[in-house]
C-alpha cells in the first residue's frame, strides 16, 4: 500500500512539474495588454486587456484603470468619460473621424448593374489587392462635423482615390487637430494604381476648415512621412524616411520650427520607432532598437539656441520598451516586455532610473511557471564583425545534458530581433518544449547601426547566410548542443532563409520549417502587392537583364535554383490570404519537395494572412510545428 501511495505521489509530482512550463494552450490564455493613455486628471493609466478563447475561436476585450502610483486595477465599462477625446477639436466645436468611401468602379456589377450576381473584378492598374484584402474601389477618408446631434460630416478628401488612414494598418493616429482647431492634418500616399504600388511616398497634409484648402506640409521628401503630432509649443513634428521605395530606411524625428525642418536624429546612428514630447517642450522621448533590445531615448530640442543636439539612451536592460503612454511628475509610463513576459504597464523614474511594474495581468500565471533563461552571446562573423546572438535555454536547463537546437531566422528582412513577446514564434514556449533556440541579430537588423541594417538589401543570399551559419556553428560548440539534432525555422524573409539554407547547409540541419517564405524570387516579384519592396531589396525587376545586382537575386540568391541540393525533411506553412508572400511560393516549394521524394508537409490556412490570428488555427499551428519537430528532429 505504501509503495502504491509513494508511486502515486511521484506521478502526481511529475505531472505537476510537466505543467510547470509554458504550453501552447496557456500561451493563448494570456491577457494581451494595450495601453490607451492617461486619464484626463492624470491620476490613472487606462488600458485594454484582450483575451483569446480557444473554445469560442475569438477574443474579448475588457477595459481598466490603474493608479499611476501603483495600486489595484478597476474595470470600467467604457473609456469615453475617462480619456481625453483627441478627435474633438481644441475648442470643442468639431469632431474628426474616418469612414470608408466607395469611389472607383471595380466590381462587375459596378459596370453592369443588371448583372448584380456577377463576382467579376476589373482592374486597370496595380494595387488591386493589399495585405489580405482585394481593392473594391473603396478608400479610407477623413471627415469632420459639428460636435452636436444630427450634424452632417464633411469629407476632406472628397472624390480623391487616396487613403487616410493608410491601409492596411493605419488608424486615427493618421490624423490630428492643429492646436488652434482651425485645421486637420492627415497622412496620405496620394498616388493611385501602379504608382501607389511602387512608392512609399506618404506625406502630411493640412486641411483648412475655413477655406477648404489642402497644403502638403512635407512636399519634397520622397519617402515615408508619418506619425504627426504637435509639441506643447505648437511645432509640428513627425517621423520621416528620405528614400522613396525603401520601407526600412532610417526613421528620423523632424520638427517644423519657424519654417525650418529640423532633423533631431540626423547624426544619431539608429532608427526611431515612436516618439512623444516632454510636457515642457524641451525634449523628445522616443523608443528605438539597440543591441537586441528596444529602449527609451531622449533628444533635446534646441530651438534657435546654439546648444548642440544630443541623443541619450535612458533605459538599458534585457527587455523591450514598447510604447510611451505619458508623463506623471518624474515618471514616464510605458509598456514593457521580454522573451519570457508579455506586455505589461510600467513606470520609469527619470531621475532615479528605477522601474515599477504597474499592471499585473499575467503575473500570477508566470509565477507558477519555470521560465527559460535568455543569454547574450557575441559571435565573430566571416567578415570580422561582432554579431549579437540570443540563446534561449530550456527551463530547468542542465548543461550536462544534450538538447536539440533550433536556428531561428527572423523575418522583415529589416525587422528588429529584440526582447519582444510573440504569440506564435514564442521562444519561451520553444524552450519549454526542450529546445535550445539560437536567434542571431544577423545582417539587416536595426539596432546595430544604419550600415548593418542596410547591408541585407540586394544581398539576400549573401553575407546574411554566413551570419546565420556563424551563429549556429558557434553555439553548436557547446557540449549541451546535440549537433546531430539541429533544426532551422523561420517565417517571411525567415522562410526565405529556411528555403535557401536547405540548399546550402552542407548537412548541418536535420529538419526545416518555413512559414510564408519567399521560395522563387522571380514569381515573388510578379505576384506580391507592395512592389516597392522588391524593387528595392531585389535590386530591380527580373527582366532587367543588364542589371547585374537584380540578376543575382533571381539566380544565385533564388532558393528555387538550389532545390537539387535539398536533402532533409521540410514543413511548409502558408496563409491563403497572404498577398505579401502569396500562396504560389509555398505551393512551388511543396511541389518541388514532393517530386524530389523529400519528406514534406504543407500546412495551409485558407482564411489567414501573413500571420495566424484565429485562436484555434494558432493551436493547430503550434501542434503541427512541434509534431513536425518530434517526427524529424
């Protein structure tokens, strides 16, 4: 009897330990925190918590307030009475908002009203689809109306075939009131059709309510102009990229001061994510990637003085400062995450350099888990540069054991690989499943200087591939790495990396997983929607036979030309509504693998785009991901 009881207790203990790490199911029960702002009286942070439901296959949101000095959260029914409404003009007379407006004829029934059951679509130029949506001749427009019941809205882009907010991700941050309430400023890329598809030239426009006249405030700059806001002293400020067609160009803070456009970050070797002004208008605080993290910075605003402009890094640690919420005394309220913890709201004291965690949406859950350990490692690349490599170790890591190890290939290709928290490519979850994860900040990553960031463009299969291999080879020297069980995984450009490495890895890897990856650069150029991206990163079109850089992209750097050397199993994942990397890329890759007799599997999500957003699909994704690794690694 004692032996049975002892065995039962041991089994219960083992069961408890088995549940003591992150799982796919638990990952999708975590609350997702979005900070909405400070309350009107400045005493509370207002935020939203979105929680997925696997059973219902949807998500629900609740709203809360939290004292800025710490305390308990209070659920609220709505945010309208607590938050300042930025859509109301400063004098309270008008409201600004946006609506979608049908302008162009596109559908068969638009041209032939008597054929109203036709589902035909007719296009005379590109931009016929974007991200995950087909163009039906509808455009986002900004409206304003009197702040009273029954008021009729006025479309300030009436008749224009342009979007504001920008598609696909723009929101009400794309338009603001001027401080005097006499004009509305908005972001728009005023190009249509094919010209829209090959350009990144958004501008900031000012619409005068009295005259109805629109003025381009950023005319002359050819790249992105985004995120307009006014300083406390009334200076229009925005983020600017210089070069048309380059979506990952250096992002700078520009201030329009007395007719001069002052670039506050011109001489700083980095790129800005987001910014906000200090209350006194003397500084701009901003977030930016730096050395594998995202930190808080400040830059002084000199005005007409001769004081030198200087950028200072304010925070430093193995975490990401994601969003700036606002200021309370000496404290700045932000959201923060790391590879083991999803976003929460924090307060940082600017004088003491101390942190206080304010929200605790997921703290209780994490407290029950044994989490992974994240290590920095610096690897020397083949061209003699120092490269940061994140190494994520399993919970209860034992250096005397050997672990299967995954090389993670980041997308973008110019997306920062920092201490962010993904609900799909979750390193903590991969480590909890018993894998060591190797995540290199290879060429193309922001946060290591502009030169490092730019080096990947037009060189997709070049130095960056050596960077990947340098990272995995260096970590594989550790005794805890099972060198016979190395896998390679990634999405988007990371998926391209997987396809490419599968043909050049010289038997380093035992298995591969590619999600929405570029497999054939030529057909990718012919089917993706944002043509400017491939024009820039590929170096041009495939028919430009005298363009040596472009031709290298379509030959040497084209994964399809290395399939003859594929020799290991590969899982290929694709979203049916992914128009950025369309379905043909995965179809070509899967067909090639199958016809070559290579163990392969196609995981297809008809209703997902470049991401996997539905809870049950996300569970299938995680299940198939780890099932494949169990089978092949």
